[in-house]
């Protein structure tokens, strides 16, 4: 399974926007530059994320994007599936019968293995939300950390 470039850019954009503790409105140019994503392609992705309720968009000269949902409610699995559909580790899992068996043959030696891998991958992606990132390390400029005052000397 490979995450599409579209999903990768969507994840990067969402993480960047989520980094701002003060819910700052982030411009498309700012996001594009910070995440090294092509602006025109990113514009389409951000629009889609807005339509799907992940981002709130603001028009005008000071327009841009900010989160539409609390950080803890947005998982990597949510974002990836919004961009590329249901995550499936292979076609065996993507194309199962209504009873959960393999579409190729009812007694498939690999199907149980792939079901287990599917569960592991989706649980892993669902366990990471926008509060899971180390924003202080990777986006320190976006954090509302109080500045330390220099100690007074008498």
C-alpha cells in the first residue's frame, strides 16, 4: 500500500495548519512554501479538505485556512480516506464479498493474513491524530510559548 501524493500533501497541510495554537488563518502561499507543495495542486487539496469539513476557508486579502474540527478528532486515517478513498493493503481486501471472504476464491490461503495486515494498518493510522505531532520540535514558530524574561541583576 502506498499513500498517494495527494494524501501526503493533505496530511502535511493539515499538520501545518494544526501547528498554530492560536488558530491562525494560514495562507495557501504560506502552507505551500512551508511544506514544499506545488501551490496550484495544494489549492485543489485545500478546497477538498474544506468541502469535507476538515478546514474552514476564509476569502479575501487576509484569507486562508484553519482547522474546522478539534485536533484530537482528526486522524491520519480520516485525512487519507478523504483524499483517496478507503485504505486497503491490497486488492484482496479492497474486493471482498459481503460475508468478508475473498472474491477470488472462498478458501484463500492469504486472505486471513491480509485481513490482519489491514486491521493493523488502519488501526495505526487511526491512532495518530493532529494532537500527536511534536509541534514544538518541527514548528516552534507556530507555538504560543511565553518568552522567558532575563533574570534581573541587583
